[in-house]
C-alpha cells in the first residue's frame, strides 16, 4: 500500500502484486505485425511508479531478513531438522506490460484478477530467482522504464531468445542480505498483539500511501529513488559489498559479450570477480557459456543466446 501497489491474489505460495498506471500515461501504438498495442509514455511520473515498485521489493527483502519474529524460527529444531540452516526466503519477479483486468470465473466462483501472458512472464521471472541465485529478477521491459539513477544499481544477467519468442533481457540488483543485523524485540513491527491496534496502524499506512501518491507522484515533487538510497541506512548496508566499479566493469563485460568480443568479456568478468573477492554466479554463468566456444563468439552470433 505504502508504495502505491496492491496485492491481487495468491496461487499456492506465490502472490500477484500489481502497480497500475492511469490512462493519461498510456498511448496506442502499432507493432511490427500491424496490431494495436498499449504502451507507456516515458515520462517522470511513470518512472516514479516503477522506482516505487522496485523500492517496495527491496524493502520487503530487507524487512524479512532483519525481522526479530522471523529470526526466532531460524533456531527452530524441527524446521532445521527438515531444512538445514532454515531461513525465510522470498523471490520476486518484476515485469511491465498490458493486461486484461476484470471479473473472471462463473456464478459459483468469481475472481477479480488479471489475464495475459505478462502475468505469466512475471511468474517465470520469479521462478528464475532460483536459477540465477538472486532474490529479484527484473525484465528488460520493466528496466526500460526505471529512472536512470535506479538503473545504475542493476546488472544485465542474461540476454536470450526463446524458440518462437522475443529477445529477452534479465536484470537484477545485488543485495547482501546476510549483512543485515536482526532487530531487537522491542523494535519489531509485530510486537503489538492487539488486533484493533494493528488495524489502526494499517489504516494509517494506507493514508500515508495516498498522500505519497498525491503529493509526490502526481505532483512530481520528489526524486523518489535518490531519497530512498540517501535516507535508507539498511540499503547502504546491503549494497556496500558491491562497489560501483564492480557493477560498471561487469556491465562493460556484458557489452563486450553482446558485441562478440568474448576475450574482453572474459577479462571484465574475471576483473569483476577479483573486485568482489569471491565467485559471482552471474560472472560464472557467462564465463561457462563462453568457455564452451573457447571464448570465441560463433560466426552467426547475434548478440544473444538462442534457446532451442
């Protein structure tokens, strides 16, 4: 609520969260197949909403890792017997696209929800958090609408083309969540047991969310991303491990990778890992892929992997 989004539904242990854009930010375009599509205008207000969605997920990840109440479960003997070193973990997929919104179902059961391939794409991104060992995977479609300042913190993990599909870019942000100290019991947001008090707090947060949207987003009064990184000490803590030159050298390596200059891409990936001081899953994945061709791009290389 506070970040201007909304929880729509859950499917098992997965939740669909939605950020909607007003009609004034949408325009009609014609795609290469001659079909009409809805596209967002690349204006500051749209960037602010996208930044808020990204900030929301970052804050959720920070909160669950510092939570006193959730930390108690890490010491639970039965949980650790079944899952060694048990810890609450969440993965997120962030995607942007058009969707059908409405009542779905029958007279016996109706859901107010969203139908489209873009919802499935967001779900697939969430599944990829396990593949890339990242808590947050972001599509290229979403990345393109972020503010330039937010983009500086993101890395291109992969670029590929599925069979009969479109070129897909996957991004992520590096967060060292293990660096977050567990909060003290007295600071826990879950400490209040009175349900009426909890509901009152929720109502206050919803009012604050509306004020945030009205005063900051609609009136464009604030630089949301830079205020977040400057004021949020926890964010500074979780990104301290990943210096600017690490991200810059890695992204330079990805540009060499796309252009087919794989020897230079290899050097950049190795340099990035040296700066980090440990093996990086994204660097290793790209190095392993290039090594299969002896770090020489195939003659038919188009700048992306082609999946069968």
